[in-house]
C-alpha cells in the first residue's frame, strides 16, 4: 500500500497505560492504524496483547492515554455511543466463538437482530446472511450446526459473522491458531481478499510468522507492554537486534 506518511489514522492508541495492582501490563503503548492497512501486532504471551484489545473495544478502561476510532475518543463515550461505534468494528475471536446451539444462519443473524439500524432498507437479513457466507465460500452451510463443521469452516463462518455489518475496521485475534498449515493458508488468503474487496483496515494479532509475512503491510512488536519497534516484515526480519530476531527464529 502507499506510504502512511501523509495519511490520517482511522484508529489510534496514544500513550496507553494499564496496570492491575503491581502488574504494569501496558506502558506508554501507542499504535496507529491507517485506512486500507493490514497491521500485524506480534507479542509473546503476557506481553499485553489481550489487554490492548480489551481496551481497544472498550471492555476495560486504560489507566491513562487515549483511544480514538473514527475521530471519536472512546474513553469519553457513554454505553449507547460506544455500542454504536462497535458496529463499525468486526471481530474475529480466537477459536471462532460460534454459538453451539445456533445454526450457521442463526449465528450470522444474531448481530443483525441487535443492530437493526445498520441494515439498509432494501437489503433483507436473508440477503446479508447469504452474501456474508458467499464471501467466505460457505453458502452451502446455511442450516448446519457448528459441530458439523471442520475447524477451518468454523473460522470462516466466524469471519462471515464479523463481516456481516460491513465494518471498515476488523480485528483478527490469532486467526490461524489451531489450524493445519493448508487451512491456515486458506484463511490468510481469504483475509487478503476481504481487504481488497472491502478496503478494510485490520489489526491482526498473531504468533504466526508466515501469516505476518503474507498479510502485513506493517508490523508492531509488543515487548513488555511497549511498542518496541515497528516496520515492514522485511525490515524487522532483517534486523540484527536480538529482541527483534527472537520473533522470527523457528
């Protein structure tokens, strides 16, 4: 993608701090996501990735710092305003998080029932559900239960659910975890296709170096709660800094 030098971010975390007692999880962490960008965030277990995501979607409040999404500081929003802004963000949960007791159709209808204002008058729920499933190549699974799907198919359905409200920002939490290499490659390719088709801006949390290499326009390495460094995959993977190289060693 083009240089981000003169672009305005669609999402920005600035000087975020978050502690739990004596445990300082985020320490002056900053991040910018630009329009149409796939930004990969890599960090070891305990580095602060999960806390960063929870702050980002308003599940927990940072101790200090700001979180701006589409020109709105979410730390100052009320519940109604925050729920409205959340409809602009698609979330692919680690492990898919489909509702076991619902069919594929019902899983995809769930966010539509809760956000009726997001459905254009000329589009029915049925059309949106079918379109979302076609985008991930699973139109035939409409009336199946999650237990009848493979792990890769469940991940695709979860992605369809994340896309159904047509968000401009998508957060992928470990999208390839638990998948075999071939299925993981298919999910990565699907993510690229979605970016190209809908011009989405995405944050991808991953440990998967192959995923980062293929999908990222830019990367951030989260070390001990800080934005240790950022750059392209090529720039970081060729660094001689031992802390950076630790992310790219097999």
